[in-house]
């Protein structure tokens, strides 16, 4: 199980070869505040790395969700439609956003590891 991070505060975890799980980091959910709505991407839709894949809205602000790697969305977390606050309570667990079939593993390998992401957050 390997987790990588983007400068835009998304995380992506590859636990198996079928699909990678994507979500936002603890830092991102903390900065947003109480999440009230999430516009998730459509299953079957393909994105390039860096494309806007959805929107997350909180009581403070709205923020774009960026695709950390190129690929096709194969599943979304339907539980978030009824309870978007899962992103706040468990952003790296039950609050995951969507799963994607990674088109180019080299893009995944170029993302930050946890120590590099921690340094980014500390210097922000």
C-alpha cells in the first residue's frame, strides 16, 4: 500500500492494481472547515493529471478537486452524498472521494511521499 500526495492537498493510495483511491488530506479538510457538499466526478469519465475532477464546498469556501494522475474514474464514494462530513472526520479513510484506474504509473511515482508533503505543509 503506497500513498502519495499532490501540492494541491490530494492523496492517492494504490493498494491493488485495479484502482487507486483518491481523497483530500487532513491539512486540506482542516483548511476548508466543515464540508457541506461534494461534487464527485462521473464514473467512466477520464481525466488528465491536473484536471478539475470535482468540487468540495464547506461553510468557509469552495475548492476544486484535482486529478492527481491521468486515468478513468471507476468508483465514487456514494456515502459522501448523504454525509459529506466524512471528509472531515476520516479524510484518509471512510472520507475517500473516488477511485481511478491509473493510466500512467510514472505520474504516480512523481508525486510527493509523506515526508515531502509534511515539509510542504510546514512551509506553507
